[in-house]
């Protein structure tokens, strides 16, 4: 499956500067209604293994020069890789209920993103891919609702960040790694989605707002791998913190 997204030119801060950034914002990815998301429950993608011996259906989605994989896992009705959503934060109670995994903590419209955004739930095989070698400038991201509430309150698998007394030096971060045409690393950029390592607990935070991250340190890339690290370890070298990320746009 191939779906096209609009690529627009954004104006620079300096009107006299002729250089303009190209923005990939997913605004033309089709959703039939508001407060919804894409999930290949009709199993239209290419059938394969979900990595656990079950059936999965893989769809490649194109957004300008960017492509990414949506993996629908038939056994449990969930997804891996990427999906896109327009679900707003107004549809659930952040304090009392579990957030939907298809949700950004802060809605797109809340930060002038009156459009779709991506939800990433990647593993080793789910990289952001570009149809040409590209120098990515920025990526705009936020916490996913499930990850946010898990860190804030704890859940059946993951701990409450800070612990019961608030003093545990926890963190959750995303790691962007650039890959060239040969799959060799070009550089990496880390960004903390939550940080409880401050001596003054009042400075501890879990990211709530859409935030733009500089990715120029990656250099020219053909792919970007997205990985996570957390102070809440899981089995086999993984982590317990739900490894989701909301992506609003990229520029190059």
C-alpha cells in the first residue's frame, strides 16, 4: 500500500533568506473521520511473520520522500512500526484512565498541528526510510499517551517514574541513529522524553508538549533508526517503559 502525504515549503524566520526548509507533515494521509487512526484490520498488507510465530500484514506508506512500515499483527489486533492518527487529547481523562496507544499526549491541533501525526512503535526492522540520501534538519516529537501515563502512574509491567517517594533517578529517552546507503551509522542524537535525575524533584518532568529536535548531527542519511532507553529494564535487554513516540513532522 502506498499513500501520499503533502510536502510543503515552510517560510524561514528571515524573509530575506532565500533558503527554505521542506516539511513532511503527513497531512494528506487519508483518515475517514476525526478522532481515529489507521489500522490494517482488513489485512490488506503483505502477509508475513510477526516475529513471534504469528501472522502479520506489512504495508509500506509513503509521505513525500519518506516511507515507513505499518505492521498489523493479526493474533492480537495491534500494530508495530508506524501508524498515523488524528486522535486528540480531549478524548480521554489523563489522570484516571489508560491512554490509547494511537494518541499523542498533546493533540496536533493544540500546537497548530491541525493535521495527522505518526505514532511510532518500532523495532530493529522498522526504520524511517528516504528515497534519496537526505540531510534531515529537524523532527518534531512528543510522548505517546500510553507511555506518558505509564511513566506517571506505573502500570502492570512498568514502574512509576521517581518511585513512590519521587526520588528514583529515572529517565526515558529516544535515540535517533542515521544510516547511510550501506547501512553504516552516520551519527546519533538522543532526546529525553522524561527525566527524573534532578536533585530538586520539582525539576523532574515527562514531556507533554510537541518539541522540535535538531537532527543535523546525523548528517546525510538514507534511513533513520529509532530506539529507546529507560531506567526501567525489561527482559532480554529490553525496557518496560512502553516504547512509543508521536511524530508531528520532519524538515530537510
